[in-house]
């Protein structure tokens, strides 16, 4: 015969739940609160996908448009990155006179969309140049322009861009290219441009980012830069030291807009001219 072992009831001990406090959001109180619009911290991002998505972009042969998939990057901006985003958004609104109460990065893109609807491509670029003049300290530009155009300078610009502007354009890395027969680390490869992905409009990309940035860096930094967006995967390359092609020869201005363009206006190459 076996010996019966009495069963004991399990006792559950409850512990008090830990309190969770939300981190305070800190924003600049005035336009002078953030002197340099760069954040020395990598931006955190997560890409979410629809299970049925092919995770690519397709060209439609029927209506000459680019169709996007439902893949979407979600950014988890820290308080310092939110501070920079708020500062840029405020400067953009002050320059354009367009008021927008949407917080965060989306507010910047919404103002960009309004600018795109109301102004010509040339006027859009002039507005962005004014915004950049407002947010970048003049003393900083003066010092940068004194720097000689050397391999060191080009590589410094590429490294600084990669480290400092993840909150604005998304994750990036430095790559090499050939300059005057020599290899330099002067290329910033943006994996998936945050601005293009959020705006989802090629016209906004080319007029308010590409052309304006190229002109600003050439004029204020004293060095040429060629921005080469890839509208298939939304990546982009900034090549410091390389002169960009004329607009009429630039492949970026020969692309049709996305089929699901957020502006919902023209969906052809003429949308960005």
C-alpha cells in the first residue's frame, strides 16, 4: 500500500504595484532657448509592417504613379529630440504665418503640406532658407565658412550630420565615395528618410528639403552637397563635395509622385516642377 501525501493549498502573496511616472516633456520657452538645432543622440525608431505587405514600392504603368506599401516607421523621440522638433516647428510657423497646433514631428509636416499647396516651388525653397537662417546661429555659420574645403572638412560634415540629425531625417550612416581619385568618408546614407516617409510627397521632398538644403549648405557652409533621394525605398544620400546636377538634368525631378500622396493633388512629374 502507498502512503497518502496530504495536499496543501497554494498561497498567493500580492505585492504592491510599482508606480509609474511619466517623464516631463520639456520644450523651449522662446526661440532663443535652443541655440544649435542639433541633437547629439541617435534617434530610436521601430518599423511596423502589415502582414500582407511586400515591403517595397511599385511603379504603376496605368497612371504613371508610384504606389507605397503600408510599412511605417514609428519614432520614439526622447525629450531632447522633442525639444529640437518643437523649436523647428515654431520657427517654421513664425516664418510662414501658418499656425498649427499638432504636436511633434507631424506638426512640421502639416505646415510643409500647407506651404506646398500655397506657394510655388521657388517660393517654397525661399521659405525653407529663411527658416534655416533663423534656427542656425550666425556665429556657427561664420566659423564653418572659414574652414578650408578639404577631405577632413567633408568627412567632418558627414560625421556630424549622421550623429546629430537622426531626429530630423531618421537613422543614417557614413559611407565612402571617390573624390579626385581618392576615397573619402563624405557620404551620409539615410536608411529611410523620416521627412519623406511622413510627408509621402515627392514634391515636398525635392522643393522643401533637397533643393533648399543644397543651396543652404553651398551658400552658408561654402561646400557643395548633392542630395540623391531614392523614391523606391525612401533612402537618400548626401554627398559632400559633389556639385548637384542642374534641375532639368536631375533624375529626382523626373519621378512621378506617390499614388497615395498625402497632398492628393497632381500625381505626375509636373507635381514637383
